[in-house]
C-alpha cells in the first residue's frame, strides 16, 4: 500500500546518504496553507518518496499538478477557508 511504500522508500533515501537536504529544512513550510514546519524530522525524505511514487504512477505529471495534490485548505480566521497549492519549489 501507499503508506508502507512511502515510509520504506523514505527510510532508504535517508540511509543511502546520496540525497542532501537544504540547509534550512528545519524552518521550511510545505505551503502557504501551513502555519508551522512539519513535525517529522525526516519529512523531506517522506515528501521526496511521495513525489517519486506520484511520478511513477503518472509519468507525465507536472509540478503544478503535484502542487495541487499536496495542497490544502488555508485558515483565514473568521473568513471561509480557501484551497491553497503546496510550495512548488519543494516539489522541483
């Protein structure tokens, strides 16, 4: 299933040492709809594994479609929630 594959591939990516994370990975948000950075310390590898799975399942998928897939609702306080795309720079 998807979750077991993503977790296993993320563990492989983090153990392999072939992928370097950005310097500011501790403070990066995954999109404008988030208030804080992810709680999981290996979130960057999990996101890479999820993107790799999506690209494998849909080979011609683009950055915009991935941003839409990983997006979510932004809390505007008392105003209604509105959908926001994920950060496209992380998906590249």
